[in-house]
């Protein structure tokens, strides 16, 4: 692997981390992080489907009082 390929790979990693932070800031749920967390910390638990996960996140966001800033 030459230095240009390493730099491109490093840049892609930085961009992916920035995108993940931005999604958290604006409140977009991260399904992949959810699945990875379950596999690492709760291997006996079957993850929800992407649609189930998103539905639960939106329900939590809009139906739980005190769960948001405004």
C-alpha cells in the first residue's frame, strides 16, 4: 500500500467519524452502532430490524416528555 492509499484510507476514516458525530448532533439514530453494541455487549439479544429501530427511536423522541431540550 503506497502513501497515497494510506492517506485516502485515513481521510475516509476521518470523514466517517465526522459524519457519525454530525448525525448524533442532529439526532439521527445510528442503526449500525446499535447492532454493533448489541453484538459486543448483549450477544444473546436479537437486534430489531432497521425499521423497528427507527420507529422506536422516533417514538422515544416524540412521546417521552423531558427527553428533549424544547
